[in-house]
C-alpha cells in the first residue's frame, strides 16, 4: 500500500455531483512507539492533553461544516483507492510553545480521532490549502486554532473581569474605577461608535496608570498585553530622537493603519506620552476624528490610551488641599480635574503640547490618578505578599508597616502621600522576604532604609 490521501467532500443536493478538496496527510506516527502511547493522551477538564518529545500539547475538537465529511483514502498498487475511514470531526493538537515565524511549518499536528488502532495525523504546512470558497469558515476556524484572530475567544470583552480586577487590584482611585469601567463598557457594547475611544491617564509614577491599562487589555483580549492587537508604545524606547519627528510620524501612521486593518478592535497604549517628541501625535489625529474611514480603514472601534506624568503636581495639590480641609477623598470628582488636566497637557512640554488631539476635543476622558496615601500603600503591600505565596507575612502587621514606612512621602513634615505610589513595593517586600529566610546572624547586617 502507498501513502494515503485525505479529502473533504460534500454531496451537492440529491445529484451525483460532489465538492472535493484534497488535504496532505499521513498515517500515524513513524517513530519508535504507537501514537496513542507516544503522545500520552489524557482527558482533563473536558480538554485533551498530551506530550510530544517533551513538549505539552493541547487538543481541541474541530467539527466540519454541515454536510461535509473527511475521507481517508488508501492508494492501492493498481492506482485505485480504498476508503479507510470517514470522519466528521478531528482533534487539533497544538504544540505548547511560543509563536514564531515558522510556527505553522513545524509546531502543529492535526490528529484524526478515529476508532482504528492507529490514529491518523495531518501535518500542517505553509502550502496547505482548502480549495473553494465554501470552506472559508472552516479555514478560518483552523487558522484561529493555530493563531490569534480578531474574533472570539481572542477578542472578547469580559466586563465582569474588568469590574472585579479594577475594584480588587486598584487602590485609592475611585475616579479611575468608575470612568474607565463605564467608558470601556460603553465603547465595546456599541456596534456603531461615532469615533475611537481615547482616554488620557495623568498622575505621578506608581499611581497605577500602567496597571489600569494592563487590566483593560487583559479584560478585552485573551492574550492581554501579549496580544498582537494590543500595541504598547513606549516613548523613550520607540521614539527616542526628538530630531526625527517627521520620520517618526510616517512610521507611527503606518503602524496604526496596519494594526487596525488587521483588527478593528486594536488597542494602542502610549506610555510616557509626555516624553514623546512634540507634534508627533499629530499623526494620530485623523484616526481619532469622526470619520467613517481613513485610507480605507474604519477606526471607530479601536481604543487609544495615553499615559502621562503631566499634571501630576496639579492633581497632588488639589488632593492635598482637599485632605487638609478634612474632606473625604471620595468626594473628589472629575469636575475638579478635567479642565485643569486638559490645559496642563496642552501647554506643558511633552507629546501633547499644542496637540490638535486636545484642541479638537478628540480625547474623550482626562482621568486623574490621585497620589496614594499610606493606607493605599499598605493594601498594595499586603496584596503583593499574598501574590508571592507569603500569606504569613501579609498577616504580620508590624512587617507590613515596616515596608510601608520605608518609602518616601510628601509634603515634607506631613508625609501624607507616597512619592512613588506602589511602584517600589515589590523591591522593598522582596528584601523583607529575603531577610526572613536568612540566618539570624546575617539579618543584623541588613539595613532597610529608603535611599534619598
């Protein structure tokens, strides 16, 4: 017997006509053991798991479209074919490795779940093609099992997760919680938004701007910040030379156009927006305006987040005056900050200075991140210790307080707000964890003081 052939076929109506699409395939595995044993297939939580050459595999059942079936044909010596088996579904086995440019060539096996003693496998390659447009959905289904697609489950807003993570993991930012959650929910549930969602986050380092952006990405994209559709742009890394603004504009425009043409729900996070070359963000203006399309691409479902330290001092002054007047922090509203932040971003040096994004009112929300008080830093510390598996230390009030007190606070003499928010908690807590594991004679030689 020669090598087998695999075809996907469909009977057209009641006639004898059929649609046939051939697929490269091979029988079983030619290695040192039976496939079933070699792959060590197990059924766990309704999904199949296996191992191949030391790498984990995950199996997902794929059903053929209605009226189609897969036939495995065995070629005889006289060049005729015998039908070995017929299938309506198979299992797609994915090699649990990081994606790479040659992924489709080497990292995937399609194993047919047959009742025969030896399972049948299909090896995917760059040249695998399914003829005819009738199987486009099937092709798309296969593609989206192998790669990230701009569709469920990869692009799928989970508003319950967004709410839970914001209220569980973000401390002292009541203005952020309410505005971000509702803005994201409103934008993603609107099938016909008028424009992209644009939000500008302002506040001192460590107040949670990056953290909230990450929570938003994790709640709307399966792969979170690692998603191909989430574009994290860091000013000092991506656009370091302020003398190359014209070149950077072209690059940024091309990057955004290409990203949204691949996924209408693309998200762009401009980190350190205040450190971008001035006027660079003018390249973004057409994409945020009220246009049906730009260069043939519809941007209205995309999201833009701008993260900046600009306005941090103004926010701190308002928060301090409010605190010293004896008013609850939670009484502060967006009305106390929004116009002030808009003016600061527009007038102060940085990526948003004199930017038409502001003067044309294309940024939907200017969101202040308030400086964190000691009680918020305390909560950050407890959470971090728990995340490191040290519940015992998280319950040690004296130890937690020691970590909190190791940070710098302002204003001088009153020490109300943390100068670095929660940003340096991990380093301070890790030092304390290390001290707990050192021999007693070594502990006394360690100091636990914040540097100046």
